[in-house]
């Protein structure tokens, strides 16, 4: 287990708690263990020197401060596997319509450094690999984490075959926002109805206008009203409605969709894990309903 930072709100135990919640839910789930992401696919998106720093667990202190925790050998192995997990989720989604990575969603990681609890940007890495290997031609990344997906937007900015869409709390981290293809910054305290009105207006237009053939979904639960780093005010029911809407819009257009865990923060880690688990179960059920 990697050492935890003395300060901050990132807790590594969230990941195994999510799996405990899924296993105890009674839902029909199938677990898959990913292979680590091959180094050359990480280097296709991130600066090779930075990738080497992570692989050697020799990340400069300034970069570790931006990430928010020490990059140990255990963390280096973890992030290779979580990047492999997003790739695997995409492959499974292409077979079944929907699949989830129960980790990752590291949307703040940039080319030469990690940031905001993110080391490698699995969304950008997996998108690039899917297109390079011919599994997809056009990918939409729908990011509904409470924080803007600045790393994903930056890493894909020059591409015409990847579109980034971010709905986030305008006054939240990062202070300097990158430019997604579509950015919608919401005011503090936005509630379920107003939030859903934004999604209902913009997501169908995004999918019909760009016409992707695959969707990645950053399904952070940190827009929840009780999230420690949130600023928005969605309820449990609002999060479920959000997640089912995104999957429904993709599946009604015949698009496979893979979700990544994204953010969720609080003092009670089991409560946060339960939100993530309910999210994934709701999306799987919506996929089955289509």
C-alpha cells in the first residue's frame, strides 16, 4: 500500500470499498482483471521522460506535489493497471454495450506531469489507442466530474477525431481551466433539475453533431451535495438520473459506452464508495433496458 499524504482528501481505500459495495449489492456483475497498459501507449500521449520517471518511481517532488501523493513503485504499478482497465472496459463495452472501470478517470494528468490525484490520463491514452488500432474512428469523452477535465482537454486539443465535453462547477479546481470542445461551468449549489436541463439540452446535440462511434464517460460522483470537494448539490437520485441519461443517449444511438470511476470525496469512504457502486449498477441496468 502506498503511503498516504499527511494532508489532502485522497484516500486509496476507496477503490477496494467500491468493489466490496458492488459484490455485496446482489447485482449481477462480472469482474475482469486488466493487464498493465503497455509503456508505448502511455508514451504516445505523455512525455516519455515523465513516463520513465513514473516507471522508476523517481518523480520529482514538484510533480508529486501537483499529483497530491508520492509516486511509489506500488503507485507506478497501480496506474499502469488502471490505464489497462480503461482500455479493457472499452473492449468489453464494444461487446456488451456498457462496461465500467472501477478505478481511473484520471482527467487532470497532463503531458509532462500528473496533477490533482491523477498520474496518467487513462481517458486520453485509451482513446488514442482505440483510434490507432482501428477500433474507433471518432470518440466522444463526456466528463461530468465536478472538476473540469483540463488534462483530457489539453491532451486531445489538436485532434479532430476526439471531442471533449465537460460539465463542472465553475468555481472549483482547476483554477485555470483548459478549453474543452464544449465547456459548461455551473454555479455553486446547482441542483438536480437545473443540472439535468443542461445535459438534456447539450448531450443529444453533441452526439448527433459529432457522430462518434464510441463514448467514454467520466462518471465522478463528486457533484453530490455532500461531497467534500464538490460545490454542486445533486442528490443520490439526481446522480442516478444523470448516469442513466448518459448511457441511454449513447445506447439509443447504437454507441458503446465505457465509464471510469472519477472523483468522489468525503470523510466516510464507505458512503462515497456506495455512491460509485450505485452509479455503475444503474448504468448497467440502463444498458440492459435498451
